[in-house]
C-alpha cells in the first residue's frame, strides 16, 4: 500500500489543468445503460472508482472500448446479466447508480446493498422509495436490492425526496427518462454534477425541464440514442488546489475548470485574503505571500458551501490568523481528519457537528493516516505547510478522487513523493 511523503514549507506557484469530475463521470457512465446505441463519454478522470465502474460493466457482459484519447464507448446492447455483485459494489457506493437505468431499460435489476461508509450513513431508502413510486416492485433479500418494473415498464409519478440526495436524485432521474408519462421530482439535489447528468441525458434524447433547480420535470421517451458527451471539470479538485495554494501563501492558475460551480468556495477564499480572478474556464489565486485569515463556514447542499470542501478549510484555518468555526450539516462523523491534524499541532475543538479552529504559527510534521477521500486531501494541505517531512498512510483514499495528485503538486513546486509501504 502506497504512502505519500511531503516536505512542507514551500509556497505553491504555477499552473495546472483540472481533471473531469468523478461525481459526474460515474452517473454519466451509468446512464449509458439507458441507450440502445453506443454512447461515448469523454474527459473521464483516471481514478480507481472509474476503473471499478468499467469493471462492473465487464462483469455484466458489456465491453467498454477505450480510444487513444482515453474516451470510453459503452454499448449496453451486449449486456448479459443484470446483477451488480457485492464484491464490486462494496468498494464503490456509486455502483448503486446502475439500479435505476437497468430497471428502466431492461425491466429488472439486482444490485448489492452498498457497505458502510466512513463519513456517516447514506441510506438507500430514497432510491428504493423513488423506484417504487415509478411502479417498481422491490425486495431486499440476502444483501441485494431486487427490483422489477411492472408489465409495460415504469410509469411517471410525482416524488418528493425526504432529504436532498445527490445519488438518489440521479438514480430516480435516470429511471424516469424511460418511464411512461410525466414524472415530477421535488426537493431534488441541485449540485452541478446532477445538472451535468441531466444535460447528458438530454443529449441522448431525454426530455427534462428544470435542470439546475430543485424540481425536475421529466417526460418519458420511448428510447435514448447515441451521443458523445464530455464530463464537466471537477469542482472539488479545483477547490482543493486553491485551498492548498492559499494555505501556503502561494499563487496558482487552474485551467480547464468551471468558476461558476464554485462561488461559495471562492467567496470564502477571498474572505481568507486571496485575490481571485476568473475567466470562462480558469481561476487564479494569489495570496501575495501572506498567511490566510481564519474563516467561518457552514456546509449545506448546493449552492451553499460544499461538505466535500469542509476538511480542506479546516486545514487552512489550522495555520490561519485568528479563529474560525466550521459547522458540518450534511454528514455526521465527518471530522475524523481533526484527530490526525492535532498530531501535527493543530488547535481544534470539536463540539458535536462544530469544529472550532484556532490558527497556530506552525504545524509540525507527524505520521498521519487518511480516513476518507476529503480527509486525506486535508492532510496533504496540512503537510504542505508543516515543518518537516509528513508521512501520510492509506492514500488509496486520495487516489479515489484525485488524479495524479503528487505530479500536479510537483508542477506547483511542492516537495512530495509516493513510496510503497
């Protein structure tokens, strides 16, 4: 198992390109199951979760074709089994996204229940109830969700999400595009990745109104056709590198990104003292060599501050001037990175869903362990500003969401290397 060794104290400076968004790529790959013609997905990030989804397709009898530009063509007409086995689903919770498309297109599906999650419960009830609203019969047996469409296929319905759920919205949206009649999905997630999926479905022939709002109106169509679609840039990868540059007092320019998906994050970086400039597809940040100021924030569903950027800002606050309060409202148990940062000298007090962070003049290197994807990113940021060589173990977490993180940070001047454990 690999680990990262980071020598802190270098200001980040330079330019890098941002990869495609994993949280957009996975549902879009699942959506290819809905089409009766080949669909090509471009700008996929080279991440373990993407490989797992393609391996899942392979287990189902689909053989994705990867071209010289690493775009993937999926022809789901060759599907042989409608089962998503536990050994793959347990490694990637997003595997549940194949449930809605398979029931809608093929009339049935059998998908293993996802395993536990280090950052709290993410119940599948919303997925199940949404499909039942569309007429599916569902049985949970021996750890598998077994779903069947009624004779004649799924039918449109009005469905209210009890809580805002990104994957829940995506799964039911994909099922609804082939359902007979109109579906109205209310209290739907508004995240840019949901909108990206919806735009891809429209490119495949779906009829969807209200994209980007919390009410999606879907008029079912008979079939979806071929398209070539490019995945949106990863806003969380973008935000992570911006925070890393801000924490080190650096100056960076990030290309191939989407500033309009990061307004809440950019506002907090400006509050921390960063000079931010944006173009159509780029963002620059300049701290002019200064330490950041502590910021207070509260996570909430989009367009509010994203939970996936909370850990990175705790790392920034740990060395900032002043005290900042971070309130986590989306996931319980999402402060596990705090205990590792304390090993590096951070002053952080956790009270329920609130972390009170008082900046210290200097963090000190220490051996630390990643506990989930964004927690591991926050430890990288802490290591970049710490005195000495920090060793980060269990970095398979970071490889789930950040393509070539050490190479990109090296391009920005960081002293970081990957070594086998």
